[in-house]
C-alpha cells in the first residue's frame, strides 16, 4: 500500500499528460504495483541479507515497470493520432519507473533503518 501511495504522485506528475484522465494514470500505477510488488517480496529472502541483492531486485522491478509503461504508451496516448515512437515510449517508461521506484525505495530505506 505504501509503495502505491508513494509512487502514484510521481507517476501522475510524469505521465498524466499522456493519458485522457487522471484515473488512467492511477489505474496504471496500481496495475504496475499489483504485478511487481508481490514478486519482489516473494523473492525477499534471496536479497534481504545484502544491499547488492536489494539493488538488483529494485532494478528488475524498474525494468519490468518501465517496459509495461512503454507498452501502454505505445498502445494509447492522449492524442491517438500521435503515438510516440517506441524509443520515446521506452525512455519515458523507464525514466518514470526509475524516479517512482527511487522515491519509494529511499522512503522505505529511511523508514526501515
């Protein structure tokens, strides 16, 4: 729940203008977290004892979320006549995923240490 609460404002700020309504960005954020968050915690025993493992796990989440965002952006944009090129969608998706996950990881680190 905290992950979604922390990442939603970041995704909303970075992606809202690419969708027709604010709720589409909210739905995308919840879908991303529904897909990646349980998998991350399922693998937690493998990485919880090392910082490198935690960073690697977060990196995998960033890549998966970035690719999913890029896929959605390639299919649907605010202006249906101007679908972004794949490279632009990928850059936007990965950039948004990096920033959103950085915020949630840093807040989590501050809370748990």
